[in-house]
C-alpha cells in the first residue's frame, strides 16, 4: 500500500522554525514529483512548495519564498520542508503529496497541523 506520512508539525511562536518530514512507503518515489500543500478549514488547498525527482528543480509559492526550503532524500524515501521565520498566517494543516507531475499529484498524506502563535 502506497503511503505518505507527515510529521514535525506543532505549535511555535512567530519567528520560530519547524521542519516537516514526509516519509513515503509502499513503493519508491525516486521518479515522482513531491510537494507540500496547505489548507485551512473550509478553504481550498494551496501549493506551498514542490521538488522534482532529482532535486534539480524546486518551486515555491510567493508567500513562502526566502523563508521555506524543500528538500528530499531519495535514499530514505523522505521529503522535508524547513520552515523559518514563521508567521501566524502560516497556520494551516500541511499535506505531503506525490505524483508523476505537478499537475497530477494523486498521492496524499493525512496532514500535520502547524500553528504559529503571535
């Protein structure tokens, strides 16, 4: 069974940092694009960052550029999201996702809550 499991969320003060991890199992994701979305209750998910299969290409939403960094370790089947200079408006559930392209992200994790207090 293909599975993505996020970890590393929690409560942090504004200006702090968190590192999210996404552990993949059930198959190798070496040739998959992987990414992070976030979602607030009642709102659509929004793309935060994505990374190509070989880490050669990355994408960041404008609202996290310069603060967040996405990386992956294919040997460990794990993707990371380093989040620095966190703001209260970064409070969301963060989801890990994978797919053969950014337009076909069809494997999702269960989400991890990130709460940033002011």
